[in-house]
């Protein structure tokens, strides 16, 4: 049973990883297109693209950590970062 669960979870994470790779590839293609259209690339657009990539990666990492806590039977930390600041 556990092998089946890990296989299903593995496919889910593989799908999420591929989604992230797709985002990175799309953003890279946008940068390439910007370079072809002009001699320079707008830095603010690059920052927004990097923010989107890191945001997705952070979300995936947080979900993975949460699932590890649940799988191990521990109480996961709060997922809302502002809760820690109160």
C-alpha cells in the first residue's frame, strides 16, 4: 500500500516540477524574444519574471515540507508567514 501511495505522490510532484520547468522555459523564451526585439532587456520585466519563478518554487517547497510533517505524524508549522510576526 505504501508503495502505491509513494508512487502516486511521486507522480504529483513530478507534474508540479514539470509545471515549474515550463514556467522557467516560458520566461526564458520571453527574455530571448525581448533581446531579439531590442538591444537591451528591461530589468523590471526580468525582476517580475524571476519573482514568478521563485514564488512558484517557494510554494512547491512549502507544500513538500507540509506533506513531510503530515506523513511523519507531526504538527506542521503555520503556512501563513504573517502568523509568525504577530
